[in-house]
C-alpha cells in the first residue's frame, strides 16, 4: 500500500467513525398548511374560514395580502408531491381545511369536492411512497364557529370532535399520523391576547387562558374519539402539536432562573402539561391566581379543570409533534402594577436575542442551533412522550434561490437533533422542515419566505423552483447524515 492509499484508507475510516447517522427508519420531510398554500378560498363549495375574513379586512396583513390564491396548491398539488418525491422526502405534513370539508363547520353538510381534494392528495403521496402526516386544524376555523365564540366557547371542542370523527372516517384508512391541532399557543397569544392574528381579539390577560382551556379539551376529544372508535381498525397515532422555544436565563441570579421557568411553563407547559400530566403547570396556576387576586378578581383568570376533565385530558397523546425554531434570553422584571391584566405582566420577563446569534429576515427568528437539543431534552424529561416528531422548524429570508443562510441554519439545527438522538438517546423519529414552499406567512403576507422551494407569486402559474437548501436537504435525506 503506497502512502497515498494509506492516507485515503485512513481518511475513509475516520470519515465513517465521525459521521453520525440518523436512524435507518428516520423520516425526512417537509410541511405546509391549508390556508398558507392552497388558495381556492371559495372554490367548489368551500365555506369561509376566520382567516379568509381576517385577511380580507384591510390593514390586518402586510400589503393587504391574502391567501386567496397563495401557492394554488388546490390545483397544483401534483406538482407539490412531485417535488417532494424528487427530493427523496418520505413524509409530508399538511393540514385539512375544516371549512373545505364542512363549509359551516357542522356535520350537516359535507363538501364532496373538498373530500375529493384531500383523498387525491393522499393517494398521490402514497403512490410516491410518502407518508401523510395530517394536521386537522391549522388555524382556519370555519367563520360560522368563530361567530359562535371561536376558541373562547367550550362547545367548540364538541364541534371539533364531530369534524375529527368525519376526517378519521374519510381518510383514516390511509393516514397513520394525525395531529388534531397546530400550535395552540400561537393562536391563543396572537388571536386572543394581542389580536394580531385571526380572529384578532385583543383580550389582554383573559382570552389566552380560556383559549388554552378550549384547545386542550378539543385535542383530548379528538384523541378519545380516535382511541375509542378508530384505533383498533386503523392503527394510527394521534399526537399533540405544541410550539416550545428555548429560554436561557440572562444571568444566573435566582430571579432570572425563575423567569426561565416561567417562560418555559407559560410557553410550552401551558398546553403540554394538561395533555401529559392532567393539569396546568403549578407555576402558571400560582402566578395567575396571585395576580388575579391583586387585580381585584374573586377568581383566577386561568380556568380550573374539573376532576372529570383532568381525567379526560390526561395522557391524550401518542407522540409529541414539536414545533421549535429558536431561543431567547430572559431577564426577570418586577411586578409594577395590578391595574391592567395581561399575559406580559403574568410573564414578568424581558426576552431578547443573544447578539452573537445570526438574525433571519423575521424579527423573532435568530440562529441558536443548540436550542433544539435543550428543548428535546426538556420535553423528553418532563413529558416522557415516547416518540417525538419535529413537525416544524425553518428559516426566513427574502426568497433568494441561493439561500445559504437557510442551509447554515438547518445544518446547525439538524446536527443538534442528531446529537439529541445519538448522544442523549431521544426518540426523534421524523423531521418535517417548515416549509416545503414559500407561502402566505400569516400577518406578514408574502414578505417572509420560509420555503426550501421558491414560488413565483407574480406568475399565474405560481412556478416552483428549487433553492440551494432543497438541493442540500435532498443530499441529507439520501445520506441520512449532515452533509456539506
Ligand atoms: C390596505 O388597504 C387599506 C384600505 O383599502 C388602505 O388604506 C391601505 O393603504 C392598504 N395598505 C397597503 C399596504 O396597500
Ligand atoms: C450560568 O451557569 C452555568 C453553569 O455554571 C453556565 O454554563 C452559564 O454560562 C451561566 N450563565 C450566565 C449567564 O452566566
Ligand atoms: C395523570 O396521569 C398520571 C399517570 O397516570 C398520574 O400520575 C397523574 O397524577 C395524573 N394527573 C392528574 C392531574 O390526575
Ligand atoms: C428589555 O431589554 C432590552 C435590551 O436589553 C432593553 O432595551 C429594554 O429596555 C428592556 N425592557 C424592559 C421592559 O426592561
Ligand atoms: C405557464 O405554464 C404554461 C404551461 O407550462 C406555459 O405555457 C406558460 O408560458 C406559463 N406562463 C407563465 C407566465 O410562466
């Protein structure tokens, strides 16, 4: 063996030893959501959702953009599936539009064109060897139900149960991974506390907790319906989807460490703890009760679960669907006044980004790759969820094709997911990056681009073009390791 051959041989061995692999059956995929990609907002019998109404209200969305056409996936879903296949991806997370199936949200009328759309999409995916991971509700509540009080009305849990049952009946023979809800925390904070997302109600300090309560009941109802009526014949899994960011204390003072606990429990725990442990986090119960009393209420602004409800919600998740983008530093703030109830005052911390983290085009999205490994360890220890799917994560830019910022971010993030699997023995079974395509980014309209595939929103064809990140991700999915 010559010296060069020895070097090459040595290099191959070191390469094999150092390249950590994702498990053989790990699924790489991509994600999207009905209102953000489908368009066809009033096509073929679809009913109105609260997002149609919100986006049609001038001044709510940047540039007054709407999801009326979006990526036109209602017509172009075959192209979407062809791209997933071309990239070698094995799982696609998409959501069903509730009012496309039930125009008013109620079971009296089922819209056959909507049913056909999703059955066709699922068939196209299965034929391409791609597993559908289906979200039942990604924020497009039927407007009729929004008018009935939306997520403030506990009866919405019953309406949601009827809708979930219909979806399990219609699609459950083909779908093995369900997520009833998407990010209840985002809806409750932005829809019912600050009001900058639909339904746009700034009910500071009160709406958020009622909204959280109704979401928990709705999720549990869908899980029980699946468990009692479908699990034995369909054999799928119903997971809880939740967004959990990571919070570092800004200092090691006890106040900042308590602020970190509050940040995790009001963010992640408010929704996960009821589902996994049967009640709100104690920190949240104590804090909202304390402030409510000082504010003059005779009760806590946080609703109380009855014993029966605690039993009903406890343990209603078969896997954890984790949406995780980034981290923040938190610094404790003192209680200053008790004259205006708000989540901000309940939280009592100031959150900032570490100046060393790179910033995406989105004001809230910084680059902190280790954050995901911290959250995976936190969720695993606290909730013991069995399997975890990272159901959302991604990077926002201005839509450039050579998106090296996204590649750098995903590389760092996936390296930390891999470390959590290999070093920390956490059972992460899949990753669906947000998002497959540039799309309607809620109140940011089309100004924030999260896709690994570019969409030309100026062309009636909504032409799709792979970005550098898509080419890179394709090689990661094929090699099952982090490649350059
Ligand atoms: C949005 O629509 C409102 C009402 O028509 C108008 O006043 C406003 O200038 C529009 N905003 C943009 C960015 O076009
Ligand atoms: C807090 O203490 C930990 C453990 O000693 C250390 O890693 C971390 O850097 C400290 N944080 C700050 C902000 O000083
Ligand atoms: C939830 O279930 C777990 C496991 O059975 C149990 O330990 C816990 O006490 C229950 N939580 C409540 C609030 O009942
Ligand atoms: C939060 O922190 C930022 C950055 O350090 C600072 O500019 C701001 O004044 C702080 N806000 C409060 C309410 O303390
Ligand atoms: C749209 O696609 C059709 C069919 O591929 C093509 O003929 C047409 O030129 C395209 N139009 C634009 C504006 O890209």
